[in-house]
C-alpha cells in the first residue's frame, strides 16, 4: 500500500487491513525512524495495537534523532527489539 504522508494511516486502508487480518501485534520497520516510523507507531498505539519496532529494521538520516525516536516509542508503549 502506498502512503503519501508521515503516518501509514493517513488516507490509506491500513487500519481496515489490520482489522480484517486481526493480528495480535504489529511489527514495524521503515525509514526515517524519527518521522514516518514514529508517527505510524504512535497511530498504531492510539488505535490499541500491540507494537513491536524492529530496531535493526529502522533507520534515520540522523543517528541522534534515531536513538531519541526509539526511546520515545518505548515510552509510549512500543516494544523495541
């Protein structure tokens, strides 16, 4: 599915697809940890999903922002593995 904004939920069918599949949790990978990944993770948590961020599967242009985003995602409830 193609996304056009920061979060994978904005004007996509992601929520409907997840509801149809009914997973126990969602594993997240992606580029720009501090922006797109963090926005999508936040939206997942707000919607009640159990979220697992695969730290080896995310990256950012700025290492300091990357580490800060991983910490933030832990604080809001994501499991960062």
